[in-house]
C-alpha cells in the first residue's frame, strides 16, 4: 500500500465539507487569536485582562460543537 493510499484510508469521507463545521471555525479563531496576540504591543496587551480566557473559551466551545451535528452528512 502506497503512502497516498494509507493517507486516504484514514481521512474521513466528508473531508471537503470540514470548513462548514462550527468546531473548525471556532478552533481556527482560537489559533488566529493566539497568533495575533504575539504581535500586539505590550501597551495594548494591558488593556485586555486575562486574554488567555478568550482562547480557552473558544477551545472549549469547539469541543462542545464537535458533539453536535454540524452538517447534512454528520451522524450517517
């Protein structure tokens, strides 16, 4: 079995629809927020107390969103 065939055997059937899921959007927002935070000047960082909570909330929301049907192909 070639490397490509092994990868295809492990990818979920509806991988093209993954961008429509809430859990993916929430996870993407959390990653983008953490990456952006590193670029913010320290003076601006002081305006937002405990910014880590934003990332934690988005991450937790993504985990909860994975429990629910998010598209027409979920649960089949």
